[in-house]
C-alpha cells in the first residue's frame, strides 16, 4: 500500500482557516474564489462515505485495536518505514496520532468498516493537504486477509470523488516505494499517471529507496468518470 500513512504535512500555516487570504512579505493577497467552498467545513463535520461493500467513517482514538490488527502483519508493513506492530499499545498510539492530525486540520483519514461491524479493517484518506494549491496526498492500508477483493479500489474511488467534487481539489498525489507492485497497480486502475521516479527519496529501514510519483488531476478524473458513466455503443450485441 502507499507509504504515506500518517503523513508529515498539513494545511499551509500561512493561510487562515477560511483559505481566502494569505499574507507574506508584508502584503496581503486575495485568493480568487474559484470553487466557492472552504476546506474547514470538512474538518468540522467529516462525512461518512459509502461504497457497495464498505462504510468509510472517521478514524478516532477508539480504533487502536483495529489499527493494531492491520499493522501486525509483515506483509502490510513491508513497504512502510516502521516495523510490524508487536504490541496493541502501538495501535492505540497510532489512533491517537491520527485523530490529533485531524483536529489540527493536517489530514483526514477514514476507517474502512464492513456493514454491520464496528472494527476498521483498513484506512484511506488524505495525509497531506495544501489548501493554497488545492492538492492533497492520498494514502491507504488494508488488513492482509481482505486483500485481492477490490475493497481498497472502492475506498480510493470514494475518497477521490469526495476530494474532487466536495472539497475542490485540483490534484491528488501518491508516492509508492519501487517494488510495491500492488499499490502501483491500484493507482493505475484509479486513473493516476506515473510521473517519474524520485531517486533515493525515502530512507526505508536504513536504506535509501527510490519512490514512484503518481498524480491525478481533476480534469483527468472527470474525463474518466464521464467515460465510465457513458452508455456503451457499438460492439457485439446479443439477441
């Protein structure tokens, strides 16, 4: 999965919460109201997202057990900077940190829940957010026993739709350690473009590793969505 779990960035500190004016070098500059909406509304009341098989709701401090279950598997943490979790306290610490990032308006992470269950089986969300530039970095993870069912593709599609339609993102990025073929393939299916390799970008367990950069613009996403919704024409027909 993507190696952006937890994230390191946040909203640009020079911008006020409404995102309409920034200051710098002793002057103030108005930002055109291109999209007519503000990001703080999301941080005040994040929506519950639903797919065909999943419910996506905000990760809270009570999700430590679920997070431990996800990251206690070597296959899940193979491409992460941290080692496999060995103590449930690590899951609780991650839950607290994730919730705190949301309160600081740095990131938003949804927990993936199967209908009728309370425990999360994965997470997906925006781990870094630039309000000034209308872009975000997406990250995701999923418990090993739920791999290869298409569940994360559903979650990523829902989070992208929310970002582009509701929060006026212009671009979404993702970074993947080279060798993480499953994550790269997921992003390919979601419509991301492979934009290059950042050489030696990530220090991964004592070794500098190359990172693939993926990007998806609103225009590309909208075109793909329109094509998917268009009725099929031509081809074979059956009577």
